[in-house]
C-alpha cells in the first residue's frame, strides 16, 4: 500500500508542478488567456502536458490504490 500512496502522491506532485510551470510561463510571455497553436511553442507544450496529466492522473491514482488494496503483494 505504501508504494501505491507514493505513486499517487507523485502523480499529484507532477500535476501541481505542471500547473505551476504553465502559470510561470504565462507570466513570462504575458499571455493571460489561450496560447498559440504552434506545437513548438513552450506554452503550448506545457498546457497540453498539464491537460493530459489532469485527464489521466486521477484514473491512474484510483487504479494504483485499488490494486494495492486488493493485492498487497
């Protein structure tokens, strides 16, 4: 169960850090709303990474905790 909790905490930390990096990059580029649709733009990459993490991290966290609770080995 400890490994599942650590993995879940790391997912939460990853989501927080990506959100923080999006905010910092928005401040540096003076972009308060939206982003360029250019895949080479750093803000575009960070926003997409944060969005994908926000989409998939909760399901992974539930899966980690469910498997840890039902099969501790």
